[in-house]
């Protein structure tokens, strides 16, 4: 199988209770690629500027991520974001967003990238997502992410794109905003009627929920004593989730997606234990499997009926 991801490659500046980084590698496509590379061959598509240094290239190429489709814009600067997290890490204030080369990004996919079996459309303008979806018409499984901005200013384009994919991954607040439904279950059921065969509602530190025609599945976040930096956790989750589907041959049955939820959750838990991408290049397969097994153990129980009072 082959996997293509289209999205942002960026530099981030982050301040959190655990410390700060003035310039670290980030971006949705970066975090996704590093996680998905544990499962399959990944081709990453996105723009960078002349300031994208060799150390960043080396990190992006970790585990053989293919960067042939990364566009280096001469004279340009790489997308930059900076933000500050609250003491409890539940809130994030954006200080600066410089789109730079990402502002006029028009995805250019090689024949190899177009021929992917699995495609992930990271958070970019919905019309661009749809164009890429059309380019990769033979993909067996297509998943996408988005954000509240596009719900507010590009709703028609976003709905068209959602109807063209197999899996929608959004946080639960965005799912409610998109549908106007009060409950996440109601909202997910409506979105399934739009066309996707699966919907994943991300819930940050509380975990994630999966919805398909066969039912629903919930998984808590992996329990951690210390969280350093939540930046990129959602994209890392998506990389593990979609990568696991690719490893299963692109057959996105309910059982495959449940397993994918566990791998996405485990990988996201490693991501938040360090700043940016600092943890992922040193991560090993046994470490991932150990956390997946722990998730299985702590979320499984046997029902022993208890006599209830009438």
C-alpha cells in the first residue's frame, strides 16, 4: 500500500508550563507523516521556504518518509505559527500566524502521489482538499480533517469535500458546529448520512469516539502523568489512525477502525510528552505496541451482573 498526505509543513514557537521553544518543526502534514510512517510508505505534499533547514529535512525524512512532492519555494518563508498554552493545557492562545508560502499553496502531486491507495487531506482550504481528492481518484480510503474557520467561511465547499471522502476526523465541538446538533452522537449520525462511512470525534485529553454504520466505539486518551506540549497531537493521532488502515490494506471495516483508534491514541500520547516532533524520531515499535496493549488492558472489563433493587 502507499499513503499520501497533503497539508502544512511549518515552524512553530510554543510556550507551555513545561518550557518554550522558539522555532521547532511542526505542521499537520509533518506530524501525520511521522506517525503514519510506522505503518506504510508515506509521501508528503506541502510547501516550504528557503529557511527550511537540513535538520528539518532530516527529521521529516525519519523512517523513510518520501519528500519528493515537498515544494521548495525559492525566496519564500515556511509557514510559521506561535502560541501559548494555559497552565492546565486546556486552552491555547495564538500569538502569530504567518502563512508565508502556504498562503498561495496549490498542491502539485507527482504520478506516484496521485496513485496512492490511501489519502489523508490535512487541514487546508476545502476547495484544495477536493481538488486533491479528484486527483487521487483510485484511492481506496480517503480521510480528511478540517477546522471551525472553514465551517464559518467556506461551508459549501467543505460539505462538498466531506461528501467525497470515506472518513471525517474533527473535534467534537466542530462536529456540533457543522451540523447544529446538540449531541455528538446525533451529529455523527447526520454526517454519516452525508456520505462518509466513518466519523471520528476527537476530544483532546478525553480521547476520541468512532462512529460507523455498525455502531460506535470510545477510547480514552492514554493516561499520562506529565504532558509537555499538545501541539500536533491531533495530527499524530490521525497519522496513526490512517496509517493503521493502510497497513490493513485500506479495508476500513469497523474492527479495523477500532484497532486504528488504539494505535492513533498511543502515538498521540508519545507526541505530547515532548515539544513538537522531538519524541517521534526516537520512538520504537515495541514502545508503541506496549501502549496499545496497555490501552486494551485498561479499557476491557467483564460484566458480572449484580442484583439491582426494584
